[in-house]
C-alpha cells in the first residue's frame, strides 16, 4: 500500500521547488526617497504608488516619520522609503529625531532616489550630497519641478552643476505635479533590485497601521490650515480608534497637542471655526482611507515643550516603533 502522507509531502516539495524556480525572475527591494525639506519627496512617492499615503503640504518638514510605501505587481515589489527632509539647524529633540530617521533610510536599501528642485541648490542639498559621497549604494537624482521651466534647455547648466556635486548613477528630470517621468523612475529602480520573492503580501500598501495613518491625516490638515509657527509646535495623538459594528462606522478621538496656550486658541479659532474646518477636511480623507463612515472628535490640549522632550516624543511615537 502506498503511504498517502509521503505522496503529499513529495507533492508539497515539488510545488515549493517549482515556485522557487519561478520566483527567480521576480524582483523585490527597497528604494529610499531622500532630500532636503519641501522638495516633493512625499508627493513623488504618492504618485509612484498611485494613491495617497504620505501627507503633503507646502510647509517644510511636513513628513516627520519614515514610511514604507509598497508597490506590488506580477513582476516586482518596490518598497519606497519616504523620509523626513534632511535639514540643517533646528536644535529641538524632534529635529534630531527627523534627521536620524532620514539618515537611517540609507541603511540596507538597494537604490537611493535623491530628490532636488530644478534650478535650486542649497546648503541642505549639499549636506545630503556629502552623505552620499562615501556610499556604495546606487544613487538616482530626481530633478523635480521641471514644470516651472518653459524652456527645458535652461536647465542644462543646473544639471551639469548637480552632476559635479553628486556621486550618482543617473539623473532623471521629472515633475511630480504633472506626473512626468514617473515611469522612468520605476524602470531605473528595477535595474538595481535583486531577484527574490516579495517581502510583503500583495495587498499591503504600507507597513504602518491605520491608526498611525489616521493621525497623519489629521496632522496634514493642521499643516495646511495653520500659519507658519503653530504647525511645528503641534502633533496628533489618537486616543480612540475602533470600529463600531452596530453603527458600521469608525469612532476616532484625537488630541491635537500644542506647546503654548496661545497656540491652542489659534487651533480652535474664533468660535471653534478652525478646528471644525480641520475636522471636516480630515473626516473626508479618513472615510477614503478607511472605506467606511467616520465619527471624528478633535480636542486641543497644551503639552508644554513636547517637541524638545525625548520621553514625550517617544510616547507620541517619534521613535523606530511602527506600532503606533
């Protein structure tokens, strides 16, 4: 009599062997998106993913955390690493955290996408270029915002300057706003990705939790609605995040933390008008993110000096813990 268990085991081993052979043609790897603040890194990653994952605003240092955006097809899985802008100055603990987070993106990636702004080279760009100089990792420069130039030939001198300053493998002129050059980025990234099986299930678009993404959505509205000073003294802490099965909706309570009483009044606005508008805008995006109705409650609380308190930062998720 033939042993059925043995046959099953042989079949499983044969299947595994076939899958291994097939997966040698599959590519998976990491591409770090780096650069100075406000150069368009998050917008580029969102466009490459085909959906909004990283928050954006016109204010520098909008991105504070490292976020993985996962693009999976039948042929490859590219894991883009969006990072805070590498910046000079800023003596608070949160500035140290953001620069450490940005620097950590260099480790164990297959290719670096260094984003610069067309026609503009700053001391912060120079600092990033210096960090890349002694690296063996391939570097692709993405020259963003070329849509600001009607005559593209005007960019040739700047391209030459970047070529002299950056140790790079290639330069791609792009416009994240116009969605120009994105296919070229993917083709270039794939040149450097190893042939191996995917690291994340194909339905994953990020390694971050929905709770974390919800806090970022609310913080984005703060960055967009407020003036120049308050956004940098504010953050968001989710106190309640649960799905009500009976009502078929998410129940989200969030604290907007600021550092001074005056900032609290600004966030609330006259007769609560500003915080109401922030809530309306955040709720729209949260419904798209969570694909369900959302009941959102926002509160503002003063937490003095939170941005320069290491323990407070850690409790608010400003560390390498992705469970937030």
